[in-house]
């Protein structure tokens, strides 16, 4: 049974705020014991789309970076390039400006931030993994392989095609190179339900791959479409669709991709899931929405499967937020499957990626949840 440490966002005393809780969680995971004399530490976090307002606070990132600096192991910060072409997050130069705009800089963090794909945004390393169910070859960010210890700071959110974005998804989509991301998404070729479509043309204008043409009907060019899912998410009439089998295969691919990162790091990865400002869409979406659950806290584990299962259980347990998608999809009550309900057509069962990762040997769904402050009082 895997250990998952938890610090609640409900703080009764000043010394139990989220920043201090994060420091305690770092100590409980005993990360210093993982660190030999000479080791390169990478701290992976998401700086968000340039128009996103709910990304992970730079304060949390700086706190984690300072913990390693205190151990005389100055880390590097890691972020990744977006698959979507629009905005400043697609190219390295624009990414630097966007990071500063969101408060992620050398001045605020005390260390440099690197792209997982290097300065060019194209540096990758191709790996093979015979255990993958759908993917046996994958391109991952070259900078990730430069590190010998990886710390994943994951802002937990919903995801329309995955169910939710947690530790497993962050490994797969946050640490792979652009070619790898395309490999994961390539089978998400959507179709158009013309009974719902009113030929508004929004999908054609938003498609950054010039794969959609709208005239008397809507045509999606399978040779140009990369399966990024932007048209699916943005269609106001939900007329652009993928099947439940496509969604399931995508979830399995994400678990496969996560296994490549775990293999590359020889399992030297620490996972921090932040259940704060949980929005319906990930941080790399400009319109991530308002939080649909109250702030829960921070989870920490060495096991990506256990921490994601604990995340899912905690989110299902709490009530939804009125005025959010939780109310729209009728999951305001406690003990309701919120992530699945708010996914595309309610078809993305979050347990698919979790059980797929467990079957690949990445961890266990059986866990013990340990409250950091209860442990402190013992």
C-alpha cells in the first residue's frame, strides 16, 4: 500500500497555511535521502496559457525550489511547449515573455526555467518501451533526461478528454516533446454532427493546423488534423465529436506515455498534486473556467497512481461550487463523480488512465492517506 501525504487547505492556525504545509510535505517525503552528492534536480510545473488566470502560484514553485537550494542542490525549473499553435506558449521566445507575464522569472524564482524541449523547443530524445499497450516509441523532452531527480508540481484540473489532469497526465503531456504529444493525440480525429452544426465557422477559424473547411458542410482533413482537440472543446454547439473508444484509447496512451518518463527517470520522481483552484480545463487552455470544487489542499507521494486515485477520491467526496460546471452538470452533491460528469459528453472515466497506469506497474490504487498535521501532533 502506497503512502499519500495530505495537507488540507482548511487552515485553523497561521502555521498551517499552504506554504508552510508544502515545506512539511517536502520533509515527510524524505527527498533529501534520494539525493546523492552530485545530482541534477528538475522541478516541473505549468506556467499556464498567457490568458489563463488560475495557474499554479509562483509562490508554491519558489517554495519548492528554495527547499532544494537549502540542501545545497540548486534545481532547475521545467515547463513545456504547447501542442496548440496559438499564443505565446507555442514558440520558445513567446514562452519566455509569457513566463515573465505570469510571474515566473529568475527574479521571482531564484533559478532559471528551461523548456523540457530545450531552448529551441525541438530537442527530444526517442525512447522505446515494449510494455506500452498503444505506444512503443515516444519522443520525450531532452532536458528531462538531463535531470536525475524529477519533482512534479501538478495543478489538478479537469480535462475534457482525459477526465482529469493529474500526476499521470502531467508526466505524459508535460514531459514529452512536441512530436511525442502528437503521437499521443494522433488518433483523436473528430467527426462533425451536422444535425447540431449551424455552420458558424468558428472551428475553421480556430483550427491552427488548417485542417477544417466550412462551406455547405464541414470537412476535416485527416492528413492535417493532429488530434489536438481544440475544435472539440471550443465548439459552442458540441457538434464536433469523438467516440468513447477514441477517448478510452487516448487515456491508455497517456498512461503509456507516463511510463516512458518513469522509465527514463528510473522512478526517481516525487509527485505533488495541488487541489487548489480546480478548474474544468487545464492551465494550458486560455478559458480554463472558474473552480468547480472548493480548495482541498496538497497531496504528496512517490506513487503517481496512488496520488491520482487519492485526488479522484477527495474531489468526488466534496460538494461542487454553485454557479460552476458542477451545477451545470448536476454534481453539486458530495460523493458524485465530478470529473467524469464535466468531461466531453460525460464519456471520459478518470479511472481508465489510473488503472492503465497501474497495469503498467507505475503504482498502486491502494493507498494510505496520511494527514500531515495529524501526524505532526502525534
